[in-house]
C-alpha cells in the first residue's frame, strides 16, 4: 500500500498543511488551498473510536482559535468530507456533508461507515473552497478475526504552560494502529502571563480558570493549535477518556474539589467541561447536553485484545480523610465505597467474563497497583488513587480471578511517572497471586523536564513496593507491541520539554507473556 510522505502529514501548522493539498482531484476538491489568515482548519483534523466498519472523523472550524467560537460567524456552515483508500483520494470509499453549528463550537463529528476491517484510510474536509489537512486512520480488525499483532501508544497529562509537546510528535512518527489518551488532555488552570516554560506572552482571557463554556472552548483552542498535538491526531485514530483536569482538579462524582465551589456551580462547570470535551475530540458518544455523560465503552480488536475504556471520575465517591496522601485512613476500607459506580462496575466485570480475547485491557486514569509513599514502616497511600477505594479495587481484581480473565493488562496515566508493576491479589503479601500487570505512562509535559536520574531501573527491586518493576520521572509516552505470545511496553522519554524539538529514546522495555502474569525486563 502507498505510504504517505512525512511532509504531508507532519508539516508545521495549519497554513503549511493547507499548501500541501493542491493535487488535481475530482470536483469539488480541486480548489487551491492557500495560506490565508481565514483558513478554517487551524485546529487540524482527527479520527477516533475505530470499529471494524467505521470510524469517527472530526474537525472544528476556527479562523481565530483563541476566541470562543474560533472567530467563525454565528450560523451553521456546511462542511464536506471524504474518505479514501489512498492519500491521493483516487479510491474514494465514502463522502458526504455535515453542518458545523455554533451551538457545538462549529465542531464536526462524522461517523464514516461502510469501511473494511483492519484497513488504513485517508480523510479530509472542505468548506468555503478551503481544504483541510489529510488525516490517516485505521479501522479495527473484524470481530471474529485472529490478528497476529497490534501496535498502540498511550499518553496523558499535557499541561500547556509546563512545556512543549515533542512527545506527541514522536508518537505520531511511530504510526501506531491506535492511540489511547488517558486523561488531562487540557488543564483547567489559568495560564500565567509569561506562559510558564513555554515563556511566551498569553492573552488576558487565558489568565482566568476555565468555568464557562466560552472559557473551556478558548482553552481547547490554545491546546489544539499546537502542531505536535495536531500531528499525533492526524496520524492515527484516538480512543480517549477524561480524568480530572478536563473539569476541576481531583473532582469526584457529584463533589467538587475541596468545597471550593457550590454544588450548583460545580454542576454547571462540569456541564460546560463535558460539552467542550465532546466538541473537541473524535468520540462516538451523543452530543453532551448537561453535567452527565456516559463515556465508558468497549473496543474489540479481533480475538487479540479487548479494551475497556473506563471513567474513574464521574461515578466515584468523594475522597476520604481530606484527600491527598494519608496514613491509617480507615474510611478508605469502607466496603460500600465506589470508584466506578455500581452500573459501570457490573458492565466491566460482565464484559470481562464474556470476553474471548487473549489480552483484556483496562484503559483508565489512575494507578490501580498499591503505591506506598513512605519508605519507613508506616503506609502512606493516596486517597485519590484506587488505594483510597480498596474495596472497589478488590472487587475488580477478585472479579478477574473468579472469571478467569485472560491476561489482564491495565493502562494508566495521571501521576506524571512511568511505572510498571504487577497487580497482586494482596499487595501486602508479595507472595500472593499475581492477577495481571499495569503500565503507567508519564506525562507529555506536566511537571516540566523531569529527571533522568530519578526512578527504579527496569527489573529492579523496590522494598517499599515489591510489586513495582520499573519507575522513572521523565516526560514521554508508552508504545506497545501486542502479539499472540506477549505484550511489550516501551517507555519512550524526552530529555526536556522547556524547548521544542527534544529527541526521543527508550528508557525501558518490559514484557508480559501470554498465560504467565508478571513482568520481565528486556
């Protein structure tokens, strides 16, 4: 199959990309795209939620990304789309039109159907004589197929003012079959006038914390204008879920963080945050209309892997003992405490019990393995992580054991550390049964440059957390190669984020073998 050129996919910025698509194509796609200031595709294109016969295609019209409606007129705008088997669009397999409306920030979500399973496709949009960048996407394998391999990457936590998104650029260049984003796609924080590590002035409207719909839209406009993030979206389909910073730091269910806002104001903020999230990401869920939205869902890649994408924020009970890291917090042991909520927990366990996939994956936000932050005899645990909801964690892990789930793997973000560890039936007993493994990916930029000297070498031993097999405090993402015999995770890191163009390297590689829960360092 024809491979796309790097120039067409990884050009810098919307105007540069606009200049790349002037080939002689069938009408009406022969319009000359020029580097005009009113170019409406400055936030790029994206695809997501791949199924064997369809994929979501996304764009959002914006000529001024830093304005609430992207500088677009308050009216609906017709947007044409097409999808093809080749980058030149000579083998077009689908096309149509959609309306970009101001009610949803002039975003476009097209569910492109009638596709073939396990195939690479190319797509683009057109409006007002202007053509978008070309995106690459890929459908999932057929449900009853037996694929030999799957290449995926996962990432999380990209605070704009903490540094550049070089990790996204390197992730794009790997051409994964699918990308999982595990939360903190944006941060609700106001941005300091100097712009943090990016060290650039920011307009006045960015200095206010996100709470209104307009303010969230502006924040997404800032983040999504980043060329490295655009490249990662343009290169592969994404499957996404939110964590806390898409709304408010450490929000939990119906509770705002630390009583900082009233319950009524919190629900309004949550509704605005959910609406803006849906507008700006290629996700197959109904348009969000209020403070509740079901985002947990399941994806099957033949009989090789099944992914359960979780929501560990919307249905949980409030954090106990004042949140944070605590010693001897008895309330965390309450058997009635919920992390997923009863409905989602049942959905998860029922699905795991029915799965016939070789690898059964939880793509979620917060560390499931026990993490003791006190090197002494005391046990200091985070009340925001699964440790603060021990009964809920035990129900999931014991549920995997009872259902004899094949090869459980948990993919996690949130804490800005790379971690790899084993999931134990009893974390206080190192000799207890190993249920599965967990890979925690570090942040893309949050936390700044990090440290190359901090952490546990792959295959090392941590006396405080003996189930831990690797850790590092650097920025990056995790690239995984999944075959029928093993799951390999390569922890990709960049040495700095305070300036653009950082190189990438592999800090550690670990594998878990089919039928043998546990981790081995390579």
